[in-house]
C-alpha cells in the first residue's frame, strides 16, 4: 500500500484520528514543510484549528536526508549521539550544521508566520503531524520543545513510520498514531506515489489560509482558565 500524495495521506490519517474531531480543545500542529499538506487535510476533516511548529533536521554532512539530530522552537536540540559517534562526525561539524539550521529556522519563522502569533497550547490536546517518521529526530525535538507550552496531551500522528521509531516515540508522547509501519521501511518517500518537495510558496499559502490569532479566542480563554485552575 502507498499513498497517492500528501493529501491522500492526510485523509487516511484523519480517519484514524476521528475521535478528536469537532473538539474545542484540539489543535493540529504541522511540521513544515512536508507535514503541512498532511496536517491541513487532517485539520479540515476534523474541523479543528491548524498551526505550524518549526523544527529543522540536522542532516549528516554529505547525506542530508540522514538525521543526526534536530532543533526546534525554544532552543531545543536533540542529537543522535550513537549515529554521530558511529560516523565519526567531529563536534565542530555538528555545531556548524546546527548554526546553519538555526539561521534557516529563523528565516522560516519570519517567512511563514510573519506577524501571526502562535495559538495558545496550554491545556489543549496537540496533534503533531509530519509526512512520515524515519529516525524520528525531528519529531523528538518538536515534542521536547512543546512540553514548555504545557499542553494537556501530545499526540504524534503520521501516515507512515519506521516501526522502531514509532515505538520509541510512544515513550515520549501521550499517543502515537501511524497509519503504516512497513517492514522493511527504508525511506518515507517510498510510501508515496507522489512525494514532491513542498515549496516555501505552498507552505505560505497553507498558513495564510488560517485565521490569524490576534487575541485569545473563547476556546483559548477557557483552556487558560482551566489550566490556571489546575496549577
């Protein structure tokens, strides 16, 4: 089984997440860029808000698709130290890649979000979506950074993931939903008939269609009150 494209994958993922539909305490968070088309479809099907959460993979020099770690909003960095040691990657090179990706993270934040504020996540159930999980470093960084926002629950949701990665991340999040966990896994793109790179323009178009969060919505106010009451 393969997905036709990210939109098809989003529809199938949404079917697995039906219990979260039409709930005022749920927010879908996309990991740009590949996770945005998937998350947009889930948001539409479930009738819940969509926002983005910026994370950057730290690619192995010369093999950019292989993650040796990731960084996320809030200064969080997750490293796959076993892989770094196995490949003999010098610490200075790891720091060089990290700094380059921090610059890119800041660029994307300005480009995608502009002056739009991030939705309040405290007390909400947050569904974090990407187009797939290989090593899981990117998602791990996202979950670590999201804890600072004090969500009530973090759900990782992807169309396809390596079985061992989905199992490992289940120990970090409250729930993990993977539509496909094929063996052998090999790579995310193999499980899509069409897996074109998502451009900045496409990502901006998805984000710009979302209502701006200029002030706390009634839902956010209720959640914040509830969160304060529980503290």
